[in-house]
C-alpha cells in the first residue's frame, strides 16, 4: 500500500511539474495554450509574432488576497506586519529585535511596498549583463551591512556621477522617454533611461492579480523585432519553389541584379539566413530574379503573387525588421506598372520602408563606430543621433551576438548600409516624381564619404556612397544657384552670370568625377553602368530644377535650357551605349531617360508647330532610345516592364502632328538627307538612316554619338524661345510632361 501510494504521489508530482500555465495572450483570447516540449513560446504567439509571457504555474486556486504571498515574499510581509503592530503598540518587541528586523529588510517601513514591487518586477529570464543596475530607492542611515554585501554592485548614481550620466537620454523622443520611465518606478532618469541594452520587456507575473501591470509593462516594453518567418509564409514550405531553385535564384540576383539594387550583403544575406529572418525579403529576391529568366514565367507569376500577399500581410500585422525594410526596397526598382501612373505603389513602398527604418533607428550612427569618419565628428553629434552597438543588435533580434565579432560587425554595418541605400533611393524617386524629399540628411549621411572603406565592405558599397554624396551635395548646389539668381537680379545679368553659373555647375560634377572615378571604376576603367547613368540624369535634374526660376535673367534662362538640352542628350546616349549593362534598368531610371527624350523634343518645337533646327542624329538618338527602352522592358516575354509604355509614349509624341516634318523634309525619315550624308562622311561608323521602323530585332545597334555643336543647340533654343509656355517645367518635376502632346 505504502509503495503504491508513494508511486502515485510521484506520478502526481511529476505531472504537476510538467504542466505549465497558459500565457497571457492565450488567456486574453480564451484559447488553449499549446507549445512544443521545452519551447519558451507557444504556437499562437509564434505565429502572431507576439511576446509569450507565461506566469508561474500554481496548482489549484488562490484563496483570497491574504494568502497570495509565498516564500520569501511572505516572510518579508510578515516582518513588515510585525513592525507595523509594534508601532501601533499592539505587540511588544524589544528595541533591539525591532532594529534587527528593520536592518533585515534593509529599508524604512514606509517604502517596503515600493521596494517589494520593484524586486518582483526584476526580470528573471535575461542574462545578468542585461539586468539594470540596482540602486537604493531611499537613503538609509542603517544600511552599512547592505552596503558591504553589495559592494561589488554598481554604485548609486548620486555619488560621483560623470557628466555624461547627468544627461537625460531620449529627451528628444517623448514616447521613448515615457516607455523607458516605466521600466523601474522610482529610479532616476539618468540611471534608468540609458541607451544600453537593458530595456526590460514585459515580465511574467506571479498570479492573475498583477495581470494589469504585466499588460502595462508589455505596452511600454522595449521595441523588439517582429519577424515574418512562420512556415505558413515561407514559399518553400508552401511548395512554390524548391530549395535548389531558391539557391540558384539568389546566385543570379547577386550576379546580375545587385548592381541596381543596393543595401544587401551577399556574405550575410545568404538564402538560408534570409529565409530564417523574413519570408517577404526571401520571396522578393526570388521573384526579382525570376522576372529576368526567360524560362521562368510560371515561377515568376507564382512568386510575384505570393510576394504581393506578403506585402499586405506585413503591413497589416505590423511586422518589423531590417530585412523587411530591405524587402520593400528590393521591390521598388522593377515594380509592374498599374493602369495609371498615379496608381504606382512605389511611393507607398518607400513610405513603409522609411517608417520601419525610423522605428528600428537605422538612421542613427552605431557607437562605438568602426567606420572611418572625420576627426572629432562624433564629438559634435548629439546623443540622440547615436545608438549603442549592443542595443542595436538587441533591436534587430541578435541580443547574444558580440558587437566586435565578425557577425556582429556585419549586422551593424548592414543597418547603416540600408539607411544609406534608402537615402539614395528616396532622392532618385523624388527627383523623378516631383515629390519633396522624405529621407532627411542626418549625421550618418553627412559623414559617409569614407564609409565604403572597410575590411568587410561589399563590392557595391562604393557605388552607394558615391551616389549618396552626389545626391546629398546636390541640394546645396541648387540652393546656391537660386540664391545667385535672386541676388544678381538686374545687376549681374548677361554673359558674366552665365559664365559664373556654368563654371559653378561644371565644377561641381568635375570634382565628383575626380574623386569617385578613381575609387569605383571597374576593370575597364569605366564607372558602373547604373552610377554612370545616375550621374547623367542627376545633372539633367539640376537644370530642370532651376530652368524656370523666376528671378533668373533671360540670358540665364537661355543657358539653363541649352544646358538642359545637352544633358538630356547625354542621358539618352548613356542609356543607348550601356544597354548591354542595363538589362535590369530600374523604373526610376526609365522615367528619367524618357523625360530626357521628351525634354529634347519639347525644346526642339516652336509655338507655331514647326520643327526647330534639331540635328538629324539627335532625333535619331531619340528614336534609338525608344527602341532600347522597349527591348529592355520586353525581355524576357513575361517582363512587362514600365519602359515599354514609355517607349510607346515617346513614339506617339514623335508621330504627333506637332512634330511631323514638313512636306519638303520627308527625306529625313525615308532616307539620308544631304546633311546626314555630310555627317556620315565625318563619322563613318555612324548610320543615322537606321530608324525605328527597320532595325533588326535581335542585333544590337551601334550607339549614336551626340554631335550637336553649341551653335546648333543655341539655334534650337532660340527657335523655341518664343514658346516657353509650350512645355513649362515645374521646378518639382511632376509627371505633367507625360501629358505634353495633349496641351499643344
């Protein structure tokens, strides 16, 4: 009997130990809390990306308020009640016993409840290095023993504080300050609100009575990543793609597409790593690669549909991680056109990427910073613009990674790379779409000139930084040109002002070329194809931003129009010559190339509808540009790129009645004119008679060289100068130029 009863007791105790209380999320939803063996997170919280907070398991019900305390907490409470009764005179304790009891609890009786509450909220599931420093809440005269026993702990902040410790961290962020203030009630702001990775998440309560406190602590807890990596989102688990196909698509992306979509680190962002972090980014890379493979039409359609569903899921469920920011950026360059250009989701994706990046503090400089920066630069940067390296890793979901390790350095460098790539992407989109800039120029962008110099740098880091520096300094150039026009109104007009502005703008781009042409050139001595055309249409954007400045003199406006025409031709020439290297031309570049063609045609047309003196090879260059755009957008067949629509739009403009050549000049289209024969003698390799209607479909045409002289450009501008209302360029460069044939 005794043996069987003891066995039953053992089984009962073992089953009680195996049981575990339901987490707070499952209790709130009133569903069964199921989890795998020894799993810290239940299945519901894992699928929803929530923090699984589980209180201690207690057999049976709690019997009233007075019996809730157990163990050490119960003993402390009994001592406090005894001291209280002694003060009331109901219990007679000697003064020596009372002094010993007060020294035992280590705090005055008026503050024991507060101290007990603070101790009960101390996190138990974090490493010791992540625990916040414990400080005395109220100074006590009789705490010598406690001071001796805790001599190895952090000293109180009111003794010998350093100047930096007197700073109120997160003062620039009221919501973050409020959240950090709730970590430990009673602590001073200088000790609790630090940038160290001591953010306290919601901790498991001891019973149901403090459920409200746990919910409050969860609401004000530290920001943590919410990954989209559940099996119901993974394309491999769903059977959309195999592991071998995923590996080959990743290899294709880094070999053929990564030069036009910056921000990724091939060493870090392998297929397995990305899959474990974000199904959205994993699917986006696969879909981008499948879009350019000739025999992957069905695969591309499956992945594209799944990617679109994941985008909605990520937005609806508020998933957040660095990889999700990258996913939105990866999808922007090759987005399929909608029914109307205003329905494009490019700006919506950019806004989501920026919002998540700011939530994750990607705009802040990681300190201690391994990046080469100007001497003393960090001393002038506000503390709010920096983030501790350990906290940054914790914010990204890597709390146990050493910031000084190779993995830690790559993860931290990826944070800064993503923000720099987002800055470049935002400037390009806003320049092309006429939107105000959204990504600000902060200390990270301000000090990025040497960021690409590192032992763990990616091959395209130089391209990222060169474009970031160009776009960053372009704002100052445009501002100085406008200020010069404002200050020289009616005083320094004429040729002197034109020469000054021409030298100023040319010097800006020459200095950029002098610095970066040596650092990012490829083996053939040329700039990367995407950087080359990016610089070309950035120069066109410069002139378009000032061409209609109201205080500019007529001579200056004439110069802006002439220089803009030359820049437009250079943009088209870069697109035609770099066709083989621009098979993955982003939509933003397509817009600027198409705009360059329309800009040149508009300046070559008078208000009477007659063609201006535009050189024949310039018109042929525009036709060849349309062909290049169409070939890029329709290869492979399922590509259906935006450039196909723009190519058709350019041809529609060229075939409109406004631009139709006169009766006596029809030979321009059907065959070479006398002027073309003369140019063909000067340029034997150039064949301007090869127009849009007769090229071989698969044979790449030789690039045309823009050879309009300054006199020809000025003549074209003069002929069109009487029609400045024909094609007014807004300084913000909205898409009004798309509707240009309808306003003539």
